[in-house]
C-alpha cells in the first residue's frame, strides 16, 4: 500500500487527470448518447454534429471546474482569463472531434458509437497537453 501511495504522489497530476478525464468522458458520452437516443438522428450529419456539440458543452464545463480544482490545483486570481484559455483550447479539440466524427461516421461509415469512443481517446490526450502547457501552466 505504501508503494502505491508513493507512486500516486509521484504521478498525482497524471492520475488525477486520467480520473477527471474518465469522468469527463462519461459526461460527454452520456449526454451524446442521450441526445442521439432521444432527439437527434446520428445518420443526419447536422444532427450528429448538434449532439456532438451539446455533449461537448456539458463535458467542457464539467472538465474546467474539475481540472482547475483537482488536477492542476490552480490558484490564479484571473479565473475569467483562465476559463477563456480553457474553453479556447477545448474549441481546438472540438474542431478535431468534429472532423474525426465526420471522417469516421459520414465518410467511412463506421458506427457513430464506436467512432465516438475512438475520438474521445484522441481528444483526451490533446486536452491534457493543451491544459498542462497553455491553460494551467505554472
């Protein structure tokens, strides 16, 4: 147990990011699936992207607060500037997400459910890099 605690202390930021990232992914997927199973038709490209954007908004809002508090433990006074950088970086990965979903679902015909899982992994890695080196850098 002591060894696990030492490992956690050494890799705390990454472990916390993975936990928060996992929870953020759950939020994103739950909202996305909720949208496509109730309101939107994922075979319609515009409705697919609408569901994707709605899930993004819910996930990014959750991610900002949890990353700020539990991962990067930000103490910055200028929360508005920090939030703007966070949302700006997430817009970059949203565009990446949308392009990947279009390519995988619309162009290649892969199931939207499987494509969304694949895209979430790519986006999670990109989000960590942007958060660490742009948004919450110390």
